[in-house]
C-alpha cells in the first residue's frame, strides 16, 4: 500500500471517529456544518545536506528549499457546541523545489511543484458560548503533505544536462498542524475567519534514497523536519443557527 493511501486512510479514519462522537451526541449533524473558503501566504524552512562518497569523492554541500507562495483552500467543519469543533481541510499552492549546490561549481536545479495539504483538525474555542460574535480558538491536527512534481519538473529531472535525477517522483509525507485563529459571525449564515498555522512534516526525498553504495545512483541525504508556516483569511458560511 502506498504511503499516500496509508496517510489518507489514517486521516479520514481519525475524522470519522471524531465525527461519530459528534453524531452520537447530536442526531442532526447536517445542522452543525460550516464551510470556510480561504486564501493566504505560505513560507518554509530550508534543509542543508551533504553528498559524499561514493557519489562524490569530495563532499558536496547542498540545500533543499521552497519558495514563498500563495495558497488557497477549503475547510469543512462540524461544530459540536461548547468549546470544540472538528474540520477536514485541503489546500493547494504552486511552488518550486530548489536543489542548490554551494560547493564549486555552484549550480541549482528548480523543479516546479504543486504542494497540497490535507487532513483533520480539532478547534478549541476560548468561549464555550457560540452566541459570541468574536471567537478566538486554538487548533491542532494531523494529515499529509503531498509534493507533486509537474510534467515540466519530471522532464527537467530526466534531462542529464539539467537535473540528472531520473528516478525522482512525487513525495507524500505525514504531517501535523497547529495554530491559532479567530472567527467572527456577522449574521445568521456569514462570517469571517483568520488563521496563523504551522505544519511540520518529514523533509521530502522525492523517492530518492538517502544513501547508496552505487556511485551512479542519485541520492538525496536530507533529514529532519520541514516547517511550513501559513497565514490565511477567508469567508465562513454557516449552516446552523446560534443556540
């Protein structure tokens, strides 16, 4: 079973457990749904690594990093009253994966990449009374981050003169998210929401091994975590009345 499928099953199973608990307490689950459409900005930490013997007699200093980007997405939430609600989320952004060599002669490979985050998040409201017009909250959740290489990126990777990384492929990593935000409700069905959120996942290796005894085998010996920050704002559409 692929890592992508395994991650997706884990995420939706967790959400199913959370939603089932809500359903058991409130039979009219459809009357507690809210939809958030959002857009925002995204930025990443970088990861330094070293390629050494047998791929190179002299150690080569490299860096993997991503651009700052614009991100858009959707969140589908189930409000269970009191302090808690749960939501599924999905976001998409066009980005570029950069593999930068610092050791002379310095070179850089840029691979157009589509980054997609998905998962389930629990929200904890500071006020348990939903009649408040302004409701700050904390959030924490789990999911996956899919780094999907475009056709152009794959062509660059296959080209010996540009990428010389023929076995490269999409990378899907288990991730967790955490954050803080605020919701405002202006009338029965419409509100606004702003979030500051962080994502932590394993650094993507794009299907390349961390090491190999074959000198001709491309390697990507990255390790540690990739941290991704997100700041977003958007509209909230409510499908239930304030109690």
